[in-house]
């Protein structure tokens, strides 16, 4: 972390909780920039997965079974 970043953090931590929360929301929102190309890729992935399911190339599993398997790890 750079010196300026540390200074900003120190000043931010001195803010009241509500203002810190607003600051965090603004910072997080600045990271969530939409990218049309990524959206297109995800849409194609979803369509490909649905097509694979509909043609029997893949199958579905009940969520409770999947979650139980991970809980047992």
C-alpha cells in the first residue's frame, strides 16, 4: 500500500460509521464497471450450458445433494 493510500485510509477510518459505509459503497461501485464483451461471453456460456442440458450432454443435480457433498468435505 502506498503512502498516500495509507493516509487516505487513516483519514477514512476517522470518519463516522455511516460516512465510512457510504465511502465503501462508492469505492465498490467504482470497481463494478460493465463490460459488454464479458456480458456477451456469459450469455453465450449460459446458452451453451442450457443447450447441453436440453440435448442430454449434461445433467442436473439437486442443489441439496450438491451442497451436502461440499459440506462433507
